[in-house]
């Protein structure tokens, strides 16, 4: 979904979105923009627990992909090794991707958020979420300082996490409003069209001399657009009600983050951007078939390799954790 949304993001940044098939472009972006929100909502629904193995697995996964792609690019692309670049990659957990530091921040905040949900009534949770998102909308559209960074922030992730916890604790998906799957799907279609049309109109405004401040309006293709948040909630509840049990889907889901870590790796993401931009020289059919093929190729590389990464982690984690426990035991005795 992230890959399929690349070209419209380029469009909004360079102002060249208004050619053949642009309506489909914005519809595709409006369909895929909720993917990050869904990841955080799922985390909130099941709850993040402080477990050494979980955080170690995430950190190992990030560095695994950072150095795997880095070394591969040295061998097949640059052909040179630079010590400064290598040292810089050691801080890749914070500088390699925007999503990872935000998610780690959410991980740190999770026990506090969980405790608040545990002691709060349903009405108090309703009130908190309403006030939180009114403030977010106000801060983003009318304030001189956008503390929520269009959804690219720990603060935005905390809000989504709280929605996930709220849905889980009070079984919102079982409410009468969500009783019919076809109604939920209809809501998703309507909200998606609103996002696509409003984003297209805003893009047209910006292209024709609109001021920069207009990009802060909740009509833009941003993660904390109120319509995008509503869309994310509806999609999440729709799939909750499907109750799908499939080992292959679960296997793919376990490697979903790996797809992001691969195609958004700082050493190669510009290649994806350039390739996506070049597709606008092709016919509409060739353009979209090429994007689908690109997604399939990235998934075919990322999912099996990440499966090997998971097996490797399961082998080395007990050894490393056992060694650290022994070291801790020796130090504590002193």
C-alpha cells in the first residue's frame, strides 16, 4: 500500500499531478493513506506490553534491514565502503526511517496509556478522545506550531493507540452501528471518495498559486486528516468482523514491516521515487501494471528474507539474553 501511494506524494510535492489518470492517482492514495494508522490501531487493539523479546526483535529487524540493504548497495551499486557512512548507519534506528522512532516512542508511552484506559470509564474515554482530536485539528490548522507534524509524530500515534484500546475494551465493533458489513464497506467507500476529491481540489489550489498554509488543512493527504482517521477505524472494524483465520495471511502480516523497511531504506528509496515518477511517461495501463509488479517484486524479496531474519532471531535471542542475565547476576552479587 505504501508503494502504491508513492506517485501522488511526488505529485503534491512537485505540482505535476494534473495529467492523464490523476483522478485514479488520488483515489489510490486515498485508499492506501490509512496503512500507517491501521498498524498503530492494531497495536492499540491488542495492547503493547513491555517485553524484552518484543523490543529486541523490533530493533534487530530494523538493523538487519539497514545493514543488509546497505551492504547490498555497496556490492551492486556504489562499489565503495565509507567508514563515516557505516558509523552513520549505527544510528539508523533514529535516522533511517521516520516511523521507527515514532513507534518506539509509542512503545515507551504504552504502559502509561494502558493504565489510563484501565482506570477510565467509557464516558471519560469518549471525552478524552473528543478533546484530543479537537485539539489536534485546531493545532494543525490554526496554530503557528504544528505539534502533530501531520501524523508523523509520537503524539499522533498515542491518539491512534488510544482509539485501538477503546475499540478493544468496549467492543465497539459489536455495536449496532457496525452490525452490517456492507454498511461499513459503504462508509469506507464514501469516506475514501471524500479524501480523494478534497485532496485533488487542494492539490489544484496549491498548483495554481495557493499559499503554503493551505497544506495544513484537514483536506490534505496526511495521516491525521480526520477523514483518514475515520477511514482507518472503519477499515479496521470491517476486517475485525470478517474474522479471517489463515496461516499464509498471518505469515505475510508478520513481514509487513519488512516491506516498509526495504522500499523506504534511505539508500534505495530515491530509486523507487525515480522509478515511480518515470511511469508517468507510460500509458495508464502500463503505469498501473508496473506499480503492481513493483509491489509484488518487493514483497517477494522482503517476506522470505524477513522469515529468515525471524528464524535467525529465534536462534540468537536465547543465547544473548542468557549471556546478559549471567552478566547481570555477576554484577548484582558484587
